[in-house]
C-alpha cells in the first residue's frame, strides 16, 4: 500500500499543466452572490439543502475534498485538505489519515486529530446529543471508531469494507467541526478552519463572511469577503444579476426556460447548464391512512407522466432516471432501455387509465374524490413541479391542492414526517449508492422521509456497500432500484438540470457537472476588476 499525498498530487498537477499560461490571480474585493432562501442553519451536518452548503462551505474544511478544478467528481479527483495523505490497510477496514499540523480554528485554538474524532463520534452516534439532527448519520453506520495516534494522525475503523467512505468524506457536507464549540453555536455562529470566517447571518436578509488572514493555505483566499443576499423572488434576483449586483448566481438557479433571457440581459456572462445530481420525487407517508394502502400508492405511481414534467420545466433537457444519476455523467444509473422495463416508465396515457381503475375499485370517482394537500417547499424548484403533480393526481380522482411551506421550516416538517403527500428534491453530493440509496431508503436513516423500511433492501444495501467489483456492485444497485420502484418507495420523477451563471470578472471557477454541493470553498477564485 502507498500513501496518497499532496506532494504526489502536486507533481501530477505540474505534469498536467505543462507550460500552459496561468492567469494571474488578483487579491481583494468582495464576492457578491444571492441565496434564494433563508438557510435553516449554518451547520451542514444537520441540514440537507444547498441553501446551507453553498453559503457556509467556505467557513469549513474537510479531511479531503473533490478537486474544485476538475469538472467531474470521482475517486480520481479526491485531494487532501486537512489531511496530508491517507492509506487503507490490507483488510480495507482501516483508513488512516495523516493531518496538517499548521492549522488553527478561527478563534485561534489549534486544530488536532481530536477534532476529527469529535466530528465523527457525533456523526456515528457515539456522541448523540451534539447534533440536533443527523441526516447523513447512516453513511457512517459501519464506522465503529476513530482512533488517535498522537495529535496529527487518525484511523477510521470500519466493521466491514466500505469503498465509498473516501467519497463521502470528500462531500461538501462533510466538514470537520471543533471539539470545543457547542452544536448550538455551530448552527448560528460557526467556527471553522476554512478560508473565510463567519461575520454575521441576518435572517431573511444577508450572510457575510470575511477573509481568514491566518488560513493555512498561504496566499489564499484571494477575496477579502463574501456577501450573500437572501432574495426569494427568482425574477428579482436574476434581474439583479444581469444588472451586475451579483457576480455569481446560486448554483443551478437558472432553468432552461429562463436561460435565454439571462444570456440576453447579461450577454457577457458564462452560463454552465449541467446535471445537478438532484432528484425531484413524490413522497407518500405510508403510515397515514388511506396512504397506507399499497394499491392507492400504486395508482399514484401510475399517475405520473414524467416526460410532461421534463418538457414543461426543462424544455426536455432534464433526465429520466430512478435514484442514481443517469449516464453519461452518472456511474451507477440505469440506461434508458433498462428504465423502460420498470413499472410506471411506459405509456403514460395507458398507465393513467389503469390508475383510474384502481382508484375506482377503492371507491373513488368523479363524485367521490380523494382530498389531499400536497406539501412542498417555498422554493421555485419545488413549487413548479408540485403544481404539475397536483394536476396529474387530480386526473385520477384526487382533489389535491398545494400546501406551500416556508422554506426554512420545510425540513423540520419532513424530519417529523408531518405530511401526507409531498413533492421534494434531494441530492447527496456524491455519485455513489451509499451516499444516495442508504440515505434515502435504509430503515434507520433519518433522511428516509417516507418511512419506507424493507429488510431485503437493507440487506442489499449492505451487500453492495462492501462489493469492490464495480460490475457486480452495479448489478446489485439496479436490483435495489427495481424493488424501490415496485414498492413505490419514493417515486422519482426526474433528475434535474440547471444553469449557474457568472460574470467574466469572476475567475478561477469550474462548475462541477455531477454535483452542485462540493465546490463552494471559494479559496481559489478571484475578481479581475
């Protein structure tokens, strides 16, 4: 075995770059961005929304991260951050990291291996009272211990092999937290080791970060500050971007129908229209009558005309898929010919007729419709498809209406399972079945918002997690996907696509093409003004 180190990666970078000219970075300036909703907290470990990860990722560091300069996140693009190198043992159940010894927290206290141990004891349940909620705790169900070897080396001990662990550690959600700061403070005034220090968070107004002058990566960040304005109205914020009030849009905020207008109003801007690795899906609370009836849930599945969603919301550019991101960007998604074999991926007209018959057999009809509120988040990417879902359900003897929930309260509703039917979006930040499927469907996962629990799925999730052979693992993953569709576990409507736009003076940014969550450290970008 060999250590993966910064030195080796630096050498590879030199070879890759060769003698190509590199733009001269400029120091100074304030990066201005908008956030489209009020974040529920500043703590990425406790939330599942881009509204937290994007504005607060710059406060933190990970052990490792996905290279921000490489457009596609993969195991090959994982680079050290607070770690200087890593090594698996022969059993693939122990992963050892050597750590930087020149890092301090924003309050001046030294960063040590103990902080890494504290972070993952909070995530794997050894310190259960620290996090208010733990949506990705299931990622670490096989992490039995984090052992210390002095102040600057840690070993992650697993109960079984888990090849995906390193990718999960590279996710934008996987920040290292300090031992000495309370969970409450991390939610409202976080302390990190990252390139920017937290200054203030004015609810429904703004978030401000300032350059960390003591950042361990010498000479970075180049920016003096980052200011986020909270602008819920999409038309307002896109017009403000075109007027130059913002240097960068929130990631994937520009839909294909809006893209031409943005380009017309800001002709110099770069807009990257890319997959988001975020699913739009229907949640059905299986414990609330009458939705505890599997026949009713099956009728709801058959009501979905997925292509109508895709055509209306993305001009046909979004992707038909199940839970895993579809190819070519996704490594684990089913090809279209396999998708077409799944229940509800056939002719939508015939399926809707079948759905009506099921509803009529259950006693519903034109004069006895099933009343229900479709809950969704007050966020454009949620509300727009929710309107279509209401319309499609109403075509099979539902009397559905929209229940729009204030954005920062949305995930509280989901964690409490306080809904009957909901339209939700979800992204895990990594293209890996452990990150996506375990989080969404394992019986013990806090983020299993539909309360779906199938022991066979849990067994298969465990089996694929430790399978090193990609082809064999993919076969298990596709089997899981088929069962989840048949069980109406969380019907996926489509995989999203969206554009992120920036003005030409915003330099050094590479938009990632298989995740919107992992490249917002802002340590290597600058303003050429």
